[in-house]
């Protein structure tokens, strides 16, 4: 049974790595459309641009692309809703209106306004504009930004992860309520819930107060873990590699430990006992900066940097099939790329869990520092 399970896991990882490799080989860099090669990624510059585009958020899902026998570039994917607040109010349309073009040359007219997508961002053009004008630094001179509330690829990933968490824990809760032994997905979730409780919450927050914060710690642990795993699939999710997402998670953690800080916590932070009075204001500023800036910043940067670096390494190894094709031939370079990307994908599965654990552990540690009651002698 154990051998069969290990074989299944290995085959799953191999299929993911193989599909991702093929997806990279077939896909095109949207910034290179219109070239004679059909937009395929063939040079180091194009590969770097492709990886940068992959790491960024997107207004649509582009699953794969290929060049037809007539030389026309075909894309397979689906659009997402574009929701922007403009000078005339709210405007909505589907991202397919941009025709997979990301160079700002396709102008979409909606609600009496003109829009263009430049470097994956949507801009509102001047009323009399017939095209996008750029200066010498390639900044648009006749366009200005809009408030973008669109359902992007990262938003879809967040909603999907939230749905999985809701369904999984609803089932586990029903099984607990019926006082039955967890089955199916509940049997997988139960040891992880116990692990977060006994190895993260209790040691760092304490027996008296850990239950109050268990819902948050479980949510953030499974949320990050699921999104990290989704980022390893060929769907192109990179939610935890978006600094806006990690910043929001860090800010939520900061709000929780600041609003739940005990009297002793604020007394020791704002007027630290046991030190000369003249140093107490200085130490108070340092402590406040640490809790409000440094600790949240360390949380958001650690998660963002590790996930982004992992995606960058995997994509770079997959790109070996292109960069080393002339030196070793297409078969050898593709095989080398597949083996290395498969190895790194296995490492990334561990990193997906590890980063969720570290973020949850540090969050519980900061909360525990804030709610701790100091003994007075």
C-alpha cells in the first residue's frame, strides 16, 4: 500500500512537471506577438520577459498557445471580467476585448471611454486618442491609470482556495458534530489541525489564550499552503508570489496582535521597566517600529521572496530546453530540463508546506508576545 501511494505521488509530480514543461514550450510571450516566428520564446531576452510575465498577475487565463500551419498564433484560455473605476464611473467588460495583446496597441471603447492594456495594466486614454503615444522611457503620455477592481487570475486563485477551505472544514465540522471518526478529506485535515494546535498555537500563545486565535492560524496556514500548491500546477497561479497578497496577510496579523495586546504588553512597550527613564522614550519608538513595521515586513517579504524565487528557478530550468538546444541538441536539452525541473518541483512541494508553517509560526509567536501576561514580583 505504501509503495503504491509513493508511486502515485511520484507519477503525479512527474505529470505536473512534464505538463508544465510542455506548456512552456508551446506557450508564447504576449509581448512578442507579431514577430515572424509567431511569438514563440526562442532567445534569452524573450525567456526573461516570459518568466517576468508568468510571475505577474493577469486579466485572463492563457493555458497554452501554438502556431498554426498558416503561421497564425492560436491561444487557448478564457477571459476574466475587467472592472475599472474611471473618470465617468464604473465600467465593466471582458478581458478578451484586448485580443491577448499586451503591448497597448489594441484600444477598447466601452462606456464612451477608450482603454488600453500596457504592461498588464489597464489605462484610460484621452478622449481624442487613436493610439497610445510613448515617450523615450516607454511611458504612455496620453493615458492615465484607473482604479482596477478586476477579477484577475490571482483573485480567482484566492476564491478557489477559500472555497476549498470552506468545503473541507465544513465537512470536518459535520463529522465532529456527529461524533464520528473523520473520513475521506477529514482524515487528511485532522492531523494537520492537531499539528497547528499542538505545535504552533499552544507553545507560542499559551494554554489559556490559544483557542481564541486558532481560527485565524488555521485559516492562514491552509490558505497559504493551498495557494502554494496551486502555484505548482500548470494553471499559472502565483498568488503568494504577489506582494500585495502577502502584505495583506501580514497587515491582518499585525492588526490582530496589536488589538489583542495585553496591558503588560503595552506597558513594557511604551514605558519599558528596568531601564533609565531617559532611554524609555527611545526604546518605545524602537519597539513600536518593530511591531508595526519590521515584523509585518519580515512576514510579507519572506513569503513573497521564497515563492517568487521558487517559480523563477523552475521556469529557468524549464527554459534550458531552449537555451541549451544548440549546444546539446533538442532531445538532450529537453531531457535535462525535465529531470531538473522535476527535482526542483519535488523541493517546491516541501517549500509550499514550509512557507505556510513559517508564516503561521511567526504569526503565533507575535500574537503570543502581545497577549503574554508578565509576572510581577
